[in-house]
C-alpha cells in the first residue's frame, strides 16, 4: 500500500511538472515597482513557466530593465494608448503555456511555491481553473497588509450576487480564454470581471479554490484615474452581469460596497 501511494505521488509530480504556466504582465511606466514583480516570477520553484511582459511604450526605463532579463521572459512592445485588457489579449495570443495568469507590474506572488501549488492542482485534467486569495498591501511597502480578500468556494448563487475571484489570483487553462475570446475591449474598466463571469457561467467550467493567499497586490493611490475607474466600473459590471444573465443592480451595489475599505 505504501509503495502504491508513493508511485501515485510520483506520477502526480510528473504531471504537475509538465503543466506549463504563462505569467502575463502589462507594464507602463512601472519602473519603481517592476523589480519586485520580476524577482517574484523569477524566484518561482515551478520550472515550467514563461513570463510575457507587454510594455506600453514606457519612458521611465522599464524597457531597458526588461531587456536584461533571462530567457524565460518575452518582451512584447505595446501602444501607450492600449488598455491593460488589450495588452492582456496580446499576451494570450503569444502565450505557449497550458495555464495563464495575469500579474500586474506592481504586484507579486505571495511566495516562491505559488506556481508549483497551482501546477499540482491543475495536473488534474478535468479542472479548468484554480484560484486563491489576495493580500492588499501598502503601495510603498509590500510587507504591510491593508486588507485581505478571501475568495471562498464558488457557487452559482454567489456568482449571481457579484462574487468573483480576483483575476490576479485566478489561473485558467489557455483554451478557456481563447474559447471566450479573451477580454472585451468594449469594457475598459471591467473587462476582467466580464471575462470571469463568462468563464464561471460555462456549464463545464470546473474550478478549485486554493484557500491561501497567492498574490500581494499594491493598493492604488487615489488619483484622478482611480476615481474615474471607481465611478465607471460599476456600470460596466452591470453590463457584464446582464450579458451573462446574472444578478442586477442590487448585486453590483453589494459587490462594490464590500470594496470600499480599499479606498477609505
């Protein structure tokens, strides 16, 4: 019995090793925090990964910094007029991994074994995605946690009430993103939420919740663009819910009320 269990573990480890993960990062004038992101990806213990960075014509030294990275990083030129979602779509087109994730240039993985944990879970061929929690940290200090987001287990009822795992802690098979056509460029503020709804609303989309923090995400400082996003995103979220036949005004209001702590 012990030999059989060890053999099963070994077979699982081999399958996990074979899961290639593409980490997609959109970058624009993010030089101040970029090293934290790059180092976080480079330190991952899972060996089978690629890091695709789409740079939106940065003028602060990002391109020079990225050009000195190792072979696992692919730098793609972008347009400074592109949205983050257009950049992510470019990443999807170029990605070679079985699994995709989106890590902002200002953010980091929680620890070096995050992608190994994800690959172990997605060694199960029946799973479409795995997701976890996020720690929101101070913009100028990754060590200071401001708030934690616990995604919790998926249910159709929760989805209809505005539930969605944060995209930065969501790892999805590439075939699913291609099936839904990537991120909608018609929703400049909420295309990530729209894509998550369209994925989780699929009848054969099977996910697993990893009940731990996978990403540290910097809280955006309050500036005009942040205010614009806060004001416009709920309207686009309502559009996304109606497209998917889920929820409504009350669900969007509830969803956004739970986020107020990030901006107060």
